[in-house]
């Protein structure tokens, strides 16, 4: 009885040992569908009934090339994921690709197969940009395209532009000379449609397609551009001075989009405030502002619109009637000319008067006959002249040689940019030569007059 029981125990022990010594379970497998430019990735899951380590192998097949690569990983613990890759140089677009995962331990092996087709690389849209043109409300768009299979497989680029009311589709040009052989540029050189309202949003969607039908795209929003009107060459200039009771206002206008512009000159100091208005596509607007006062600061505004944007610029000027602010200047000399020795010096006087109620900042400059102002020993003198006062300056003449010259004094009013100019002739003679200081009445003429008077007297006797 004891012997029989021992035999039964041995049988049970052998049966149990055989049941525990089994090959691994069928492995789990994940084969990601690769694109032609990327490595293929296959994952195998090693699962064991016990804790025995095993080997996981990956057998790759491409098209009819069986076992193009066999990679094995040993001493893999149970319940472990193992990943293997196949370099993309081993396959190309639309190839049949299979991955077999084989798991093995000391008691046997098991395997699972997965297969797929290699896909082509999807074109990538990069550096999507908009470029506003300088005229006609136009813009273009461009994008750098990356296709890892080579841009020679690009079929087309197209741009879809749409607003709330309608959609337009544009065929874009492809420039394959940009970058390396995996890059190209798609561009649309001119998008300008009246159906797209200016300064309104435009939805743009760019799509690039390769020969395999793969689509890459990018989208964005762009505002239909407008160039505001330009104002230039304004007269009178800002912060300038004018002279007169009537002043001409002038400005030039240009619109890069070719829009018609409506121009208005106005001022709150004018009556009526609107000085003039005109419509034009480009050119000059001129009009006259009448009845301005002297010594008055004025401000005026230019407003121009192209129907989409307004541009306003304001300018200031000070109006001065010259006769009301000009200094009074003259030579204080008995005759209208000066006669002097060629080798000597002579002094004449020059008077400047301020007959107005404001001080004047003046500069007088003398030229001719080697003249200088005696006070400064210079040909130029600057001074301030209070209201209702005058000042007399002595001017020394020292001609360099005999002959005729012109003595000129220019007096500038620095406050109002107004000048006076006075001149008189200078005759420099050598000793023994006489010239009257009033040309036309000389010694001979005087003797003749005396003789005529004597004859007239004796006739009366």
C-alpha cells in the first residue's frame, strides 16, 4: 500500500512539471505604418507563464525579400515590450512590409506576423507668408514646401481665398530651385479682386498635393490691404512765415492704389471754415485763403480720403505784412554818390529806424569799396532796435584802387525774414581829378550858368 501511494505521487509530480515547462504565449505585436522617408517600427510583447527569461526576435520582410533583417534580443523578462526598427533605406513608397515577432524559451517558441504598405510622405507647408503690394489693394502669398521624398513629386499648389459671400481658387506657381531637393516654394504673385472688400478679412487656405495624392495645407487670415493717400510738398510749410493779406495754400497728393481722393482744406480761423475742396486721382490742389491779418498765427488742416482711410495733417504759419514790420533804412549823405581820393578814406552814415511798436532784431551787412562799420571794424553788425527808435552807423570807405564801385548795405530783419537793400555809387579818383558828387552838375556847367546869367543881366541894362 505504501509503495502504490509513492508511485502515484511520482506520476502527479511529473505531470505537474510538464505542465509548467511550456513555451511562451503568442506575442503581442504592433507594426506602425511607415512613410517612405522614415524608419519602420515594430513592437513585440513577450509573455511567459512563469518567470523564465526568453528571446524576442524580429524578422523583417520587404516585398519578396524574405528575412531582409533578423534582429534578436536575449534575456528578455516576461511581460516586456521590445521595439525594433528597420531603416527606411530598405524600402520605398507602396512596398509590402511585414514584421514577424518570434518569442522563444527553453521549452519552445511562438510567433505573430503583422504586415502593411509603405505610405508616401505628406508635404509639409512651412513659412506661410503674406506680402502686401504697394498698389492696387493687391497682395501675394508664398510658402516653403518640404517633401522628404523630393519636391519633384509635387503635383500642384492652390490657394483658396474666401470671405462671407464667395470663394476664389488660385493656381499657385511652384519654384523647385529654392533650397535643397526636398524643398520648393509655392507662390501666388498677385491677388487683387474687387469682390474682396478692402480692409476686410480674407480667409486663405493653401493646399499642396504630391503625385501620390497626399495633401499638405495651412490656413490663415489676411486683411485686404489699402495704402492711405499721401500728402507732400505742402505750401506754406509748417511753422513758416507768410506775407500778404491773401495766401495761396497748396499740396500734392498721391494714392498708390489708384483710388480717387477727396481733398479738403479747412481752418477754424477761416470763414467759412472750409477753404476749398477738390476730387482727384493724383496731382496738386491749390486755393487762396483771403483776408488774413498781419502779425497773426494761423492754423489749417488738410484732410484727404480715398474712401477707405482718412489722412489729416495740420500746419501752422505766421502771417506778416512786410510794410507793417519793415525797418526804414537810408544813407545819410548830401549827394546820391560818393567821390573820394583813391588812396584815402571817407566816412558815410547809414541810418536804421524802427517805426513800429515791436523791437526788431537786425543784421546789416556792407559790401563794396572795401567798406566796414566803424563801430565793429567789420563788414557786418547785429543789433536790437527798440520801438520808435533809430540808430546811425558810420561806414568807412577805403577803395583798393581808383575807379567806380557800388556801396551796398543789406539789412535783415531776423524776426520776420524781411530784408532792406540800399546802395550808392562810389568814385575813387587820383589827385588832380575832380568829380562832382552829384553826377551831371560839374564845374563847366556852373561856369556856363554864370555866363548865361551875366548876359541876361546886361541885356536888361
